[in-house]
């Protein structure tokens, strides 16, 4: 979880977050607690850490690009060691699969993670080796967050709560900038890639994923990005093979490895302004 500065959006977000406390987290402990959120799971990166991800198709997991290309050693984790565990709670998943291929958005630059354009494109797709049936874990649709929507939900794993999903129902939108959205959701190491949900249209739709954030004086601000365009570009990349990471290597990009045990590299990234 790297700490980065988000310039004006972070300042705006912190000012908004001071106005009221965010709602508490609910641990999804029982099978019935997970109903409707089965498609959110833990993306396990071998022995090197984990992120949060969500199914947007039976064989596609949406997560953060820095989960594939974070770190400083210059190599990607071998995706043969990656695993997606849907609806994981206390060691039991509703379904799980290895990863056959993966692609990070080419405009995410691990050498310049503080760049706002890099944060806007901190998006990756994982293609599962074995699709997870929709009857087991129904994939989520992606949508644009409406300008009038002020409350959203986040479902994530994180440090201290990595054995089961936690749901924060009704945290607030506290800032927006070109392609970026800030929330007062309680995220931490491991929340990278966690889906941000809009429930105003019925079944939750993913309107962003957690890419970065700040922690200051007990207040947390998380930042995500608008998804429709970058996800469409990543789907095209998977179809054409451009920039796709395969087991044992990669084509078209130079991904970077997430270092084992390095908290600064394995989850949502935070900064002290």
C-alpha cells in the first residue's frame, strides 16, 4: 500500500471527510451475509500479498493495476501463483480459480504512481483459468457514478480483516476531479482493487475501484477512478493479446513485482499530506 499525494482532490476530500463520521464496517462472516457479494473476492499473489477483486464476467476479475505492477524490483509476480477466491470467509470460498492471463492498463506507470493520469488508469483484468458460474457468483456490471449520487458502498479485505470481506454501507462521495472520485470509506492495506458500489438502481453496480488513499488524524479518504473507458480498453487488450501477462512471462509490457512483506506495495496506497 503506497502512500501518494492526490493534489487538489485529496485536499477537497479531507475537508469533506471532517464533516461527519463514516459508517462502521460490517464483517461478512456467515454464508448468508455474503449473499449478493459472492463475486467479490481476495486476489492472492502467491506469497507476496493480496488485493481485493470482483468478477465482471464469469472469467474476468477487476482489480488494481498496481497489484500486478507495483513494487520496485522490475518484475511481475508469476501469475501461475495467483488465485482468486470469491466470497472468501474464514478460509472458505464460494468458488476459486487460478489465473490464466492478466493485463494492466498501459497508462498506469509504476515508475510514476503519484501521477494523476497513472491513478486514473490503475486498473487491471485477470482472466481466470476456470470460469466461475454466474449461479455461484453473479458478476457485477460496470456503470458511471451519477453526479447526484452522494453515498456508495465498498466491500473489501484489508489488514486486520483479511480473513473475511467487510462491507461499508453508505460511505460518502467527498470529492471529484477529472476521472477521479474520492470517498470517506475505511480502506487499508489489501483494499486495492476493492469495488465501489452504487446501489441506487437496484443490484449494486461497480462505479470505481480503490486505487489510493490518505490517512490523517484518524480520517481515511480513498480514491478510485471512472471505469467504463479503461475497462473497455483492457477487454480489447485481452482479445488482441496486447500487453497480456501469461504464466512465466509477459508480452508488450514490463510489469513490476510486488515485494513480499512490503506493506507499502500490496494494498491501497496512502499518504500523509
